[in-house]
C-alpha cells in the first residue's frame, strides 16, 4: 500500500494530500472544514474524528471520540502519544505535500493494526 500511496504522492499536483481508500467515504464538507487550518503556515497536518459504519451506513463506533485532549498540547506531547498508538485515521487526515515529501513519503509499518 505504501508504494501505491507514494506513487500517487509523486504525481499529485496539489499542495495538500488527503487519502480516500476504496472502502471509505467522506462527509460532503470534510475538505471544506479542514482546509482553513492550513492558512496558518506552521500547520502541516489536520485530522478529526472518523466513524466505522456498516454496509447500511449505520455508525458502529467513532474513532477519536474526543479530540479535547489535543487542545493546547505541544508537538512533543502529541508525538510522544503517537509513538505508542496511531490515533489518526488515514481517512480523516490531510497533510501538506511538502511535509510528506520531506520525511520520505508514506511509510507502511510491517505489522499493521487498525486504530
């Protein structure tokens, strides 16, 4: 999967990257809501809640139910938490292309677990 993501990253022409896999869907206003965060030049990543749904669209559970922990946290605090648990659902993330390229693009862990 990482190889495919990185190929798409290389040929993308926009400044922001958001991933939408074949079995995922976004609310109609997802990009519109996330885009303003990038008006601040220091912002390189934005994410929010995600819902796991059944085939009828019924919400089964929410990933990152509460985002209040992240308010007023330092980058170091958030990075420490990320070292032990990836709490950012791919379908909810948006990132600056330059930032992704600067760290070598997408990295696929050898052992992949769901959030």
